[in-house]
């Protein structure tokens, strides 16, 4: 019976596009070398210990366990899933071949399995239970049959579906608090993403006010490329004058969208382009070569800024995304 796996595309999903383009998934720990002929968890554990002799036993067990699964337990035909937190989509595929040691995907992640990618699923289509189960922070973990079935149904139908049971993951106890933080972050992103467009605009304006700027928010209708203008005086006469475009939709913004935004700017302007659907790689390249300073902010960046500034937000902005601070024992 085939199994189902989550393979993280590195921190913040930085390898998501590479996974897609190279038809593969990959993990790191390159220093242990090629594991093609290493068939047992004990042998991999010995290699990990020899490579990093000062590593704690629990960490050795974690690394060895994930490498062993990736090399020896994942089979051709198994379902594999990875996640893009910027676009909030899961990419689903099937393992297409055996393990190999290869820097094709990324120089830092040379443990590779080829994949035939089949499609993507928006996080919004999944039940709360499945979202929670997929939030473990481990690089690699097994996905339950129920969640795998829900992902497949959502990919085919494009409609929300509910699993028959709540799934669990195999995250270690060491991951407990980091996992809680990661899952909370994703659920806050869900809340922010559910805002109406005008509320999203007000939230971005509130973030700018928390940084000391005064803001003018455009009325609904044609805005000629600016939804918010932020400046020290509130009118845009004093520098810096920050012009903000807010796009609250599922689709990613491409290079033409960025060029269109830049076309209406003055030389002294600073630009901020917010897209909850994320940006293409070409859009980010366009922003890097812009003739004015331009920052791109996707949903992940927006929520990170929200959490950093939450205590400084005015009441109007806080009410858009009410959050409660929870204290937990420090993990030492």
C-alpha cells in the first residue's frame, strides 16, 4: 500500500519553485554524503554521529530518522506533498524514482527524490483538522491516509472537502513549542486572508501607522496604482512618501503588474506592493531592478509584520485581526 509524505521546501518555502521546475523534492544534511548504499537507520545514525560528533543523541536520532525515511522508506509511487507559505498552496505529486545524491535542485539540499507533480491545492480548501496536521515543522513526516485523501479530492474537485478523521503527525517532543508557533502563524494567516479587500487595505494602513506614519486610504474605485499614501505629515509632502498598492486575491502578481505600479511613481516615491496571492519570481526580479526603492509583501510577510507590530497597532487595526497573547513554559 502506497504511503503519503510531506517534504518541506526549506524555510519559508524557498525551494518550492525549484521542486516544481526540477520535478523533485530534496533535503539537506549534505555532509553525510551519498547514502545510496546505506540501508539501515543505524548505519545512517553512525554517519551522522561521525559527521557531527558533538551533536546530542536526540538530535542525531531526529536527523538519522528523517534521512532513513527519505532514502529507504519512501517508495516509488508514494504520494508526496510540499507547501508554499507565500501562496498558501500545497503541491501534490508522486515519487517517480529512487534516491540519488545530486545538487540539481539546490547546492545545500543534495538528498534528492524525483517527483511527478500532479497539481496544487489551496490551503483554504482543507478542513481545520487537516491544516493542523500539516503544520508540523519537521522537514519530512508521514501524512495520514485521511488527510492524503482530502488533499487528492480537493485537487480534483477544487472544492472544500472534509476528512473522515482527524490526523496526527510524528513530530518529536522537541518540536512541540516550535510546532505550536508554526501552526498559530498559519491560522493567523487564515484569519488575515479571510478579510474583505477594504479591511485588508485598512490593516496595511494600520501597520504603517504603527511605524510612525500618517496614512491616506483611497476610496473604492480607480486608484491609478495607489491604495494608500503614507508619509510623516499625512499629505505626502514630507519625505519619505510611501505609495502602497494592495492586491487581495488568490492569483500571484507578475512582472507586468509590478511594472504597471512603477509606471505611475515619482522619483522621490518609495513603493510597497502587497499581494496576498504572492508574487512570481519574475515579479521579484522586476522589483529588484526598479528605479525607486520597492518592497514586495506577500501574505507571509504581512503576518510577520503584523505580529512584530501588534502591540503598537491602534485599536481600529487590532480589531480587524483580534489576537490573544498566550504564555507557555520556555523550552530549555
